[in-house]
């Protein structure tokens, strides 16, 4: 399962110069007796779309959504593409349209393998540039092993009266499109499928489907929230259930669905990460800090600044503390937080982990701080603290380009108007490309493009990266070239990004 809030990353809108459309999408993969398939859900906030000119006193809003999928090993070869217009209801009062969302679901058959999916979204009633994004889909359902599908968190459900695209396991299921569950939502419904249990346990043999909640940071199981169901082994087993989360403290968790044999041996599982907001705060560990703990040597006046500098390597739950609790926390609470933070990094010597990180922050602040920003708060500082020193840095303070490559077939199919253009001496903003042969997250050949958009090189901003979870912009080179490089055209910087060499 992958979920993206397109415009929670504000930089995407400014870089793409696209209309400020609020869009959510998520996708989940499944297996059926005929094929594997991916289910892609899109939700567009109607209030962020323009209203069409009224026809017979009726108003409507529309968005054009294009999805193209390529094999990851051949990104220029399109195996699926569809362009469709998603429309709101036609109404007489245009203001009522702002209270709705435009919903779309597509089911796309895919074999096992890895794929790149390209999205393009355009307001039909706007001249603004379309919003574009790409993501990765991994499809892996071996035929002779137990598998658990991706997990759907369900927003609304009712028993199926007539089969439709939302029907699964006897219910019509509307997916929940967010990663966070509010304070007021203390029950969560979810759906998953278990495959090939009959091939492993024997048809109609009893096995166990368990649901547990685990803390994302510690992987500790929450004993007060769990569910179990004995099930007869079939080739495909739909599983729909509801959990009570009222006792769950605020924090980040996994909802985990497991398939276990009669002896409680785990055979397969899948996880759904989520954040639970709650008035119940997680209890602090009862462990007392050592009397000579390093945190006692940090002056009260520097505690909060120290915690802020830890954000580049913090987990979601830890960032929540920094954003919500840091303003009102006491020095004792801050010291406890710092000690636990570095204990998770190095349990045998949290002081060593702290001092090593503090030295890195000091160096980064010296090199990257500006008049209004600490070095660790800059994009370059954050990447260094998160990923370490790059394998190579390509530094271009005044680059030009006259190179051209063909646009890919995928880009041409999304936008037939794309064509090669003769580009003469295109001038770029000053930029750097950082190359990581391997990241601490285990990814290989990852790159980051930074540019000095104010042209004074006082601060470089992240423009694009192919690292998971980082800012991605398919048209980054057009931005880097002051908008003079056409969409899909690859110049000098693009070739450097592809090869990782100057």
C-alpha cells in the first residue's frame, strides 16, 4: 500500500506551477483466481477546482486524470494508460459543490513484478499546468505460498446488494484516504485477503487470522488491542473486521494482519502504518535516568534547540512531540526525551550517539547556516544528517546546456503534444547533484538535486530526488533552466543526474 497527499508538500505546487489542487491517492494490490491487480483510489477536493460556466443553470466541476504504468526495467514502454474525466454532480447551487470530493477507482491487472506509475491531473476548467507525479508499485504474490494482501482501512461499508467496483467479500467498501485517525474515531474497520492457505494447510483445515497493533518505533505489541478468528483454509479468504482503538494512546502504529497455523506459528503477514490522535498520551518509560546521564550536562537554555536539531533523524512519533509538546514541555521532560532518543540509536552508549550527532550538527551549522536559518534546518543540512556524506558531488555554479534527448513513450502518451525542440545554450540556476552509491535506508544509486533559486548561492534548496519519500518533480530540469527547457527534454543537468557523473 502506498499513500500520498499530493499537496501536503507545498514545494510541489510552486515547482510545477500547477493549480493548487488538493488531491489524495492510494493504491493496494490484490490477487484473484484470474490475475493480480492493483486498485488505485483518487480523491480530489472539489473546492480546489474551478466551476464550469453554467449550462441550463446547472454547475459542474471536472478533473482530467491520466494514469500510465510502465515496467520499471523499461520505463519507456507503456503497458497501461487511461485518461478519464472525473465529474461532480450537476447542481443548481454552485456553492454546494465545494463540500464534496470527486472520487475515482481503477482496477488494473498486473503480473508479478515492479512497475512505475505516472499520474497527471488537470482541472478541466483551468489553464494552469497539470499536476504530475510518479510512484512505484511492487506486485509479489507467489502461487504456492501464503500471502496477505494490502490492508484497506474502510471509511464506509454496507452489505453488497448488487456487485460493483467497490464490492469485496460481500460488502461495498469505501476506502479511508488518510494516514491519521482522529481523536473522535475510536473504531477502525479494515479489510484484507489471505491467499493459498489451502495449498499450505490443506483445504478446509483450521488456521488463525490475527490482527495486532504494534508501535512503529519499538515494534512492541499493544496487548489491549487485538483480534483473532479461526478460519477454514481456502484459496482466497476475504477478511473484514472492526477494532476498538479507544484505549490506544496517541502515537504511530502498524495495524498488522497475520496468518498463523494451529500451533500459532506465523506464516505470512502484512502491515498498514497509521497515526492515532488521542487525548490519551503515551506513558513514559518508568526507567529512571542514570544519575550521571549526559543529558544533565546540557544547559536548560539549550535543551529545546538540541531537540529541534534532532528532527532530521526523528521518527514520525518523535516529530509529533517536537511539533506539539516541545513548547510546553519541562526541562526534565526534554532531558528524558533526548536520552530515550539516543538510547534507541545506541542502547549500550546513548552518550556516544549523542556526541557523535552533536559534532555533525555543529559542522553543518558552521557550513550551511543563513541569517535566518540554522544549518540543520536547510535542505542540504537535513540531507547530510539523514544520509551522511555523498559519494560524489557535482557542483555547477554557472552551467549551460544545448543537449536534447527524446521524450519517453510514456510522456508522449500522456501528452501527445510533446516533441523534441532545438535548445540553444540554456542557462541553469547554480546547482549541485549529490550522488549516494548506497543510502542508510539500503537504496542504491540515489541522487539529490539542489539549486540556488535566488542565484546568490547563500542557500541551496532541494529540487528533486529519486530517493524514497523525498521530493520528486518530473519536470525538475525545466525549473532548473528558468522554464526554458521544454517538458520531457533532457539537457546537461538531466544527463548528469542519469549518469551520476559530471
